[in-house]
C-alpha cells in the first residue's frame, strides 16, 4: 500500500519558520515529481510548490516565492517544505502529493495520483 505521511505542522507565530516533511512508503518516489498543496477553510485546494525527480527543478506559487523552499531526499524517500517568514494567510492544511508515472514537476493537482492526509499549519500570534 502506497502512503504519503506529512508531519511538522504546528502553531507558529507570524514571521516564524517551520519545516514540513512528507515520508513515502510502499513504492519508491525517487523518479516521481512531487508537490505540496494547501487548503484553507472555505477555499479550494491550491498549489504551493513542486519539484522534479532530480531536485534540480522547482516551481512555487507567487504567494510563497522567496519564503518557502521545497526539497527532496530520494535516499530517504522524503520530500520537505521549508517555510520561512510565515504569514497568517499561510494557515491551512498542507498536503503532499506524488505523481504516478511522471518525473516532472507540476503545479496542477490533477497531475497527482498519490495524496497524503495533510498536516495543519496555523500562523497566529
């Protein structure tokens, strides 16, 4: 059974930092494009960041560019999202996603086959 398990979500003050992790099991994701998405109450799920299989190509939503960094450790089958200078608008459930057959990055949720259960990030003073 393929699973993506996110961790690292917590309450953080505005301007603070945290790192989300996405640990994969059940298959190797070293050749798969991976992404992070988020969803706030009353809003649709939105793209945050994506990375190709090699870790050399990344893409970000404009709202997080310069503040968030996506990375991956293929040996550990894990993807990370480093979140710096967080804002209250970053409050959401963050989801990790993996592509089934493609090694490319993508900002389209429809391109992803595997999804985690999400981890809550709350930015508040």
